[in-house]
C-alpha cells in the first residue's frame, strides 16, 4: 500500500513537472542560456525553472546543468574582464613611461635654456646666430609644446586609471551578483529537497 502511494505521488509530480516545463517553453522573451548578458541568462534560468507551490509559498527547481553552464558563462565573462584589466594596466604603464621620458626631456630643455641665457651675447642655435629675444621665444615655444604633450599624456594616464577603477568595480559587482544568485539557487534547491522529503514522509505515514 505504501509503495503504491509513493508511486502515485512520483507519477503525479512527473506529469506536473512536464506540464510546467511545456508552459515555460512558450516564447515570452528572447532569452537564452547561451547568449545575451549574464543578467539575461539568470532571467532565462528563473523563467525556465520548474515552479510549484507549497505551504503557501512559490518555489523554483533549477536543473543542475543550467547552473554549471551559467557558472561557466560567468567565469568566461570574468576572464574577459581580467584580460581587459590587464591590458589597461599595461597601457597605463606604457603611458607612465612616456610621461617620465617627457619629464626628463623637459628637464633637459630647461637646463639648456638656463645655460644659454647665461651666455648672453653668444646666442647660437643649430649654427645660426640670433638675438636673445628670438632665441628665448623659440625655446619657450619648444617648452610649451613639450608641456602640451605632457598634459596630454597626463590626461590619458588619468583616463586609463579611471577605466581601470571602473573595470575593477564592474568585476566586483559581477562577482557579488554571481555569489548572490548561487546562494539563492542553493537555498531553493535545499527547500525543494526538504519539501520532497516531507511529502515522502507523509506518504510513508499514511
């Protein structure tokens, strides 16, 4: 008698599961587990998961292979973010080196300018004699150009630094989101198992 009751419960659960999966397979939104954003893929799992009610609450039963596939996609996204972060950091290092070179060149130029100003009447540049005023104008023009390049690379450096911070922030958000969804999925799975065990215990007690 108990075996017949258990068989009836499992049969009824199977047909309910088949019916709910048939309903979930109806196209609602263009969601997919193999494309779109991580958020859309989580929505896909939530929508396609088996829904049932018990004790006045609604539960979701998520297939295990969905979770493993979703985990793999999330890890791929994290790897892509790590790669972008590494590329950005390399770019920042290269720009920092360029800025250091420009500072060194600017320092050398200022040193040459000071030395030239001390020579007073012996003004020569590239073998050409010129007045002190014209010489100073030319040298300051060169310094202005170098400063302009310096400011440009400083701007690029700050911009790259901002991109790096944004990438780190996005990575943190994705990791937190994945952890939250993972915990939620585990909790739901545990609730489903407990409810199924309770139902089996009830049937055994009949």
